[in-house]
């Protein structure tokens, strides 16, 4: 009786849904499943963040609408955080806008910037919203392959001139999901020059800026001279402060583009729940020991998986950042078939690389979202099942 709109045809969550349906079926059958599929943090926010949320929630006056831009105290906290961490100066009045999770902005930015038929350059593999937002806006996608041969960086020189004439946006994401790779500053400098040459807006997803290991420190895209002229950066409190369910994110950078996104959002929604903004302020302005502790915990989890897999002959890279392991499929199966076999034989749920684009085939993504003892158990189960 009801037919979906044509724009829905290109959207799919099929693989994610299939994996979760299979996981649920295993659990319903009584199996102990170790869920390493969805990247939802299993850790809690620090006590001072929760206390700020509780205090604000106790006030009856804090339950009304809030403006989508964010309260001034939050915008100032974001500006100060960027200045102290990355030496990036931001004007809270014009260069910062709060988001209901960074995915909110990534989903809507193409609606501000592209017309049907315009091209958006997206990474492949890439987080699904990078493609879904532009497709909803009627854009055509140009998928930039991220391959080990090029250190998982897009080859800008390989993009045809006819594509660049129609390209309006380039989406980049480092530290990367799903690849768990990083980008050197020299590459970001190339991107700024490239975007200026072709008048392309760079949308830089920086959500994993603080899940970093072994002393590694990533560069904010906006720390590159000239980046504000052609770029905006999305960040989030979801992973850094274990606030994924709170949906607190923001976009910073080019004032004109942020004003466009703000105008669109003012027609779509209101702002973040006031107590959550207070919790975000406490997170950004309070002790950062919790951030360090979270990163150290993910580093220990990383080492359990990397060392355990390498011990059994499953060679995986040791990432410098993020909460994922990007592992090559160790059998002759497709990434989806291996994911099914892994779940059915060991009770371990992961995501096949093909869920993130054609270039993800041959890999799986493992989310480090279980305690250390469960990750050790996962390694043991795999040792008993597979012979490499």
C-alpha cells in the first residue's frame, strides 16, 4: 500500500541489521555471545560528569526548549578545549555549533551545500553516514579508495578532473572508523591546498581525537594554516567521555558553512537537553584524567586482541588510535561469510568490512567494547576454532 520514496533506495543498513539479527538469534538460543560489532562504549562517564547531569536534571526550570546552537557556556567550553588541546582559536559566536551527536551534522551538511547531481567525495571504506547524508541530498558519490598500498589515505591525484569540476564536499575521517588508521600532518596540508584549488568544502570527522595510544597525538584539521577557509571539523563527546547515548557533539570551523548548517537545523529541531549541555561543560572543563584512563584502557584492550591474534598466526596491525581493530579475513571466505562462521562457531559478533564499502571486502571490524577478560576469552575461543 505504501511505497518508499526513491531517495530511500540507495540507503541500506542491511548488513548491520543482518549481523545483529543473527547475534540476537544466538543469544535467544542460550548462547553466550561476545559482542564486538557495534562501537558503543561499555564504559561510564566520570563521576563529575554524572554529578553535573544529576544536578541540572533536578532543576525544574531545565526542561524547556534550548536553541540548537548551544548555550554560551558550552560554546565557550568547546572553544577553550580546542585552544588548549590543538592551539586552534575559535570564535564561539560564529565558528561553533552544537549538534545532537556529530552524526547529526554529518547527516545534514550535504543538504546545505549540494544540489542534485553535484558530487561528494567519500572514503571507501567509510562510516555509513558519510554516504547516506549526501545520497539523501541527491548528490552523486565518488568513492575514494583507502588501501594499504597508499597507507589508507585517498590518492588525491587519482581523482579525475571531470569529477573535481562537480565536487562540492570531501569527507575525511582520521583517526579512522573502521580502519583505525591515522593521517600525517603532511597529508592534511595537501588536503588544504587541494580543497582551495578546486573550491571543495572539507568535512573532517574527528570523533576519535582522544582515543590515542603509545604517545600518539593527532592533528586537528583546523590546526593546518588555511583550513578554516575551506573546512569544518566534527567532534563528539561520545567516545572521549563515554557519553554516546547523550548525543552531544559539535561542529567547528568555517563560519559561513556553520551558519548554513545552523539555519537548516533551526528548521529541523531544537537544541540538546539543557542538563546534557551542563554535563558536557563539566566534561570539557573538568579534570581530563578520565580521558587518559579511557585511552589507556582501550590500549590494553587493543594489545589483548593484537597480541592474541598474532600469536595464532592471524596477522593484524597495531593501531595508534580509535576503538577498533581492522583485521584481514584469515580464510578464503568473503567478509560476510567469515563473520557468520565466526559467530556460529565461537559466539563472537563482529562487522564484515563490506558493510563499509566495496574496499572493505576482505576485512572485518572488531570493536573493543568489552572488558579485558571478555576479550581474552574471545581470543581463546578463536584459538580453539581456527587453525592458521
